[in-house]
């Protein structure tokens, strides 16, 4: 059983939902990334999602695109990413998820990349552009390395397709809250709540369901949890804090923000 699955079992026994926090590796620097990670951990986040920058991040909105571009401009390579992961692992056993795009893995072969990611300390993978119809080789390589494959569904994913995706998903299922890219939203849509309820019904307890894209406030967290989300994923809001915070205060401000969000998962 993976760290991710262990975490969800622990939270379920405590009647809590998971807070999953995203940051971009290498933004605005490796040092800042590690400071943010320490703030997230001290703030009580349950799982950390580390983004690896990609030149065409189709699922990401302006805030994360900016962080991705800056990280690339800083020269962040996959070797640097794994160095960051190894440094985190020296300090914490928190579940770590890598979020990037399929080409990054494909270029090294799924088998080699996933083996390397596992050895570094990654527990799960999120690839927004990985189609379920083309995922056999990817899933096979992930299973061989005990790596969770976290697939995404949207509010308009049809039930038959939803069932197929659930069968191929491990760790948790990532339900996209909005039609569009990541980013700080201003309202929670009825169609999202309806989709969450339907997704939970189809999942039938086989896999935890997390909601992400546009989750940025305590009210967002509270509402999704109250409607049955097993996890909430917060990303752009963390990047915004880092963008507007002096390097020496990133740790404390991320910690304070994370504590406020985590409180609403209980």
C-alpha cells in the first residue's frame, strides 16, 4: 500500500478529508521551493503535489503557467527536480505526487522515468494529457514500480468513461472543478457539486475523490468537503502567495495559509 493510500485510510479513520497542496518545483528558486514545502508540512497539509515545468502546460492557468515559465527560465531540469524530492525525503515522509505532462515521461520511456521517480521518493503521478485509451504502457510501468496513477475527470465526463478511468486510477481520482484551466475562481458552480455527487456515486468507495482547479479559500474547502469530497487540491493560491512574498517569509506565510485551509477539512 502506498503512502497516498495509507494517508487516506488514516484520514478516513479520523473523519477528515485530505488537503493536497501544489507548488511548482524550481519556482522562484530551489531554496524557495523547499521553504514552501516546509511551510506546507508545518501547516498540516496531507499530500504535496510537486509540479515539474513544461513548455506547453495545457491544463494550467496563467498563475501556474507563469511559475512554470520562470522555473524553466531558471534552468530547472528533471535532475534538479529529483534533487529537490530527495532533499524533501530527508526531512519528511509526507506523500509526494509529481504533476507534469506525458512527453516528459515518454522521452525517457515510462519504465525508466517511473523507476527513477520512485527511487527518488515520488508516490504518485498526475499527467493531465494522458488519455485513458493510450495509457496501457504507462499503467503497466507504474504498477511495476508501485506508483499510483492519478487520472483526471471533468464535470461532463460520461458515466461509462468515468467507470473506465476509475478502474485505472490508484491513490485518488482527481475531479476537475471547472470547465477550463487551473486558477483562482470566484464561485463554486452547481454543475461542479452535481458532478462531485455523481462521481462519488460511481466510485462507490473504491477510490477517494479529490476536487481541484479553483480551490483557494476556506469556504471553498468547507463546501466541497461538506458535499463529500475526500480531498481538495489547492495550487494557484499557493503560487500567488509565493509570487508576492519575500523569500525569507515564504515559509511562514504558506504555513499560516495552509493551517486555515486544513482546519476546514476536519
